[in-house]
C-alpha cells in the first residue's frame, strides 16, 4: 500500500467515521488524490531537508523551510 493510499484512507475515515474508507463513494476523487499526493511530497521534502541537516523530526515543514538560507 502506498503512502498516498494510506493518507487517502485516513482522510476518508477522519471525515466519515468508523466505516471502512473503501465503502464510501468519493464525489471528487481527483481532488482527494491531489491532496494525498501533496501530503506525500511534503513528507518527502521534510525527510530530504532533515537529511541535509535542516531542522529535526517534529518540526513542521514550514519551520524547517524557514531554516534554509536564501538563494543568492
């Protein structure tokens, strides 16, 4: 199961309750897929920045991004 799929299921469960996410009909699947893809990108960006020495686990991505020096 991909990370995007995990995000998708968590989002649907958070909104709909305890019924399995797969049993719900998603009205705008494309929008939900884009949100999940963006979450995966943000997670990966945070990992890359941390591996390069920016920030530490637990910081929000925008806090880590603020530590990156401006490009000259």
